[in-house]
């Protein structure tokens, strides 16, 4: 006998909640190493060469799809955004595929991501391009979002009566960016950004997506490090951001982190370390907090200084950015275009 409509609804809700809870460990990432309050192990002081440490890393391919076709990033701007802020983020995404930037470049960083392949041997696409955008400046789902309501925001964007975002499950990435007055479940306490895929029961499609929040008002010392620092670490000074916007410059590395993991593990069944797909460690997780040679433990690694004193490690088309490194499975350590030994 088929279950009643109400019973089926209960089963559907329970299934969705179980999947959401299972997704939680996938997305926990902060741009600075975890330190205990009052830690004396300050972030700039110890030089531990983590990027050469591969003894306990067993990154494997689990036969799922990766993004081998040209990647299109469709952006949802949730809340109030300044034109200047949007421009910084757009120029970073455009820089991923450019061949014109001066080294060390964002496109040089992406070449490590391109090393990953699917089961046919096809590499991650070289091309990452901006797709269509959707503005949700009136906070259609409120200023406090859950993991479930994030998918509802994406649904609203792809089903809108006026200029809906295209649905491209194969090569589209859906990037939900929330403004600095929006709180998302686990934001600041556990995550600065996360990725997963939408459920057809909510959105109508299985779409790889990522959320990243602007932390400038809520927790810049957590999610915009090193351009803002935790207040509980005495004597630690923030670095100058390369584009003059602490919140957005802090978002850039999180956006890069999530795009790299979406490309190599879009449905959470491709490239990751660990035995349990509910608790994967992905190619950017392995390099958390590492921005240059010597990075690891509590040290960011060697970065670069602009003529005005701003800190960065990669050049884009017209701007400079600070972006964390990613794991290179051929050499079994974290790599980036600003490495001193390449």
C-alpha cells in the first residue's frame, strides 16, 4: 500500500534533514588556523613547513564526475552590495582563466586544480567564466538563512519570472554571496563558506553550489584573516588588504577554496581524503591557512607586499589577491604560484 500524502511528506522532510546534517562536515572551513584562546602560538611566528608533509594524507579519486567542460559561475548577490565590491569579486573570477596576468597569477594557482581528472583521464577545465547574475537586494528569505533556506534562495533565482538564472547541472556553479548584514547557519562559529549540491525535491535540479558570506560586521577576525585578526590574541596586527575592502578581500580566498573543491568534487563523490564521504577532506581543506612557502601549523607562509604595503600572493587581470594554496596530488603537498622553490 502506498503511504498517505502526509506520511510521504514526513519521510521526505526527514530524508532532506538527514542529508543536510550529513553535509555539515564537508563545509567546515576557516581561512586562519584554529587556535585556542590566549594561545601564545601567534599566527606569524612559527615556521612549520606543512606543505611538504604528506605522510598522513591519502587523497583518492572515488570515480565521481569532475568539471571537465568549460565552467560557468552564476552568481546570486543576496542583500545589499556596493558596485565596487561586486567588481572585486567579478575580476577575481575572470582572473582564473586569463593568460595575461603577471606571475605569480591566479591562473597559475588554477593550474594545480587542473591537474585533477575524471575516470576517462580528462582534466578539470582551464576555462572558468562568469555567467549570469541575480540580485536579491530585498532579502527575499530574510536576513538569517539556514542550510535549507539557502537552497530555497537558489530555487528563487533559477525559477524567477524575470531573468531567471539558467540551469546547467553539468558545468554550472552557483555562487550565493551574502552581504555583511546576513547571518547564515554556523557562520563565524564553524564556517566562512561551504559547498554542496541542491536537492531536486527543493530546487528541481541537482546543481553544485557554494555559499560565501561577507564577515566584515559579524566576524572579520575569524573569516577575513589576515586582514582582520582575532581579538583574543594579544599583539597580533592585521595586514593591509590589497583592494581596500577587508570583508570582500577576505571573501576572495574562501570563494577560491570553494570553487576549487566544487570543480574537483562537485557531487561529493570524486576527489577527497578519508574513508567516509560524509566527512571528506578536500583539496583546499588540506591547505587551510597556507598562502606561501613555509606555511602550515600557525604560519601563513611567505607572502608579497605591494608598493602601498598591502599583502597579497597572486596577481589577477588588474588587481592583486590573497588566495590560499591547494593540494597537488602529484607531489603530495600544497602548492601555489608564489612558491619560492619552483
